[in-house]
C-alpha cells in the first residue's frame, strides 16, 4: 500500500455499500421495485390531498405528537 492512498474498509460490510441516489430517484426505484409509495410534501397540491395523506398515515402509524408533547 502506498502512502496517501485511502485504505480499504476493515469491516466485511464495507463491500456492501451502494451508490448514493437522490431521495426522489430512490423513491421512484422503490415504487417500481416493491410498490412502496413515498409522498414528498411539495407533491401535494392542495389541503384536500394533504389531509387525505395525513389521515392514511394516522390510521397506519398513529397520530403524530406535536413538538410540545401533546396530541395534534
């Protein structure tokens, strides 16, 4: 090994790293590969769509906690 060159990972898991994709590209690939849907806030066009998604999320994961610890 020459000086100044980065050393390879010592851990065997270092070989398993993936290329870095942007969040939207990863979401697109995940939808096509597994059917998982990711909705980014800027994709929602109006209050109806936002409330619709929030209702689905609350049903699936429970109501969100507000920043002060109370229920929203």
